[in-house]
C-alpha cells in the first residue's frame, strides 16, 4: 500500500470508528468470559466425591467445633463460645502457665529500664492508659525456666539461638476478636506442644 492509499484509508470514517470501538469492547469481553471460565474450574475442584458426607471424613468433635482442650477452665471461654475480657483472659493465661510450666511463663507488664531509643521506662509506662492494668503476657519456649534472664522484661528462657516472635492482641477498646485470636493461638500451642503429627480433624491424615 503506497502512501496515497494509506492516507485515504485513514480518512475513511468507518475505519476510524471501528478501531476505537473494538479497543473498548475487548476489555469488556475479557472481563465477562474470564470469571465464567475460572468459576467453572473452581466449582469442579470443590465438588465432593459422590456419597461422601462430612461425617465420613471428619470426627464429630471437628464438625461441631469442639476443641480438645479446656478440661480445666470455663468451657464457654475455652471452647470459644463466649468472649474473653481482661480478667478472664488473665486468669486463663495464669491457669495455662500453671499446667505447663516447662514451656509457659506468665508475666504482667515489663520492669522497664533504658529502651532501644535510649529512653528510661518504668513498670507504669507499660500499663493500659485508662484502667492502668499491667498488660498480661505469656512467654513460650522450651525450658522456659532456664536460659538467660532479661531484666527489662523480667523473664527467663532467653536463648541466643532462639529468635523472638511476638503475637499481640487487643490494641484498641471493643476489639473483642483481638482477645480471641491470641488466646486461640495460646490454647493450640499449649495443647499440641511436643505432639508431632496430630490428626486433629479425624480424617486419618
């Protein structure tokens, strides 16, 4: 096509309108048909084998969300049918630490000292700003009574080859679930600590 014919094609109003319309319709077609294809694949992947019910795969406790811990405590709280508050959470943490002293250690607040920013901190600096409760916390590690002592945290069980991991809950008022997540984690660790390969859903795997 020479330059003259190319110029004539570009001047053709039909040619000039078809290209933008096609460019606009292409994303529409892709957005309509791609989810349909993906949905069909996901549905096929989620289909259960014929004749298999939840009772055939999982234990009754797993189906009904009955957790294997909580024989020593308020069952409504330990089975997470009710919400913890500050006092019930603190009591449960103390109970677990008393039952599992080999790897759990209960604490309230921090003793303080000079922090990493060079600021002098005291026990009062680590209390809640409204009720002034020291924040309860649990140290979890093997042989928690041994290791090095940390005067800032007032805790034992510090080992140079074990990195620290902190799980924090209840940053703000009325965040009920922020109690439950750390407590569920604590219950799970306390119950399954040292038990490798537990079939916790009863499916034989």
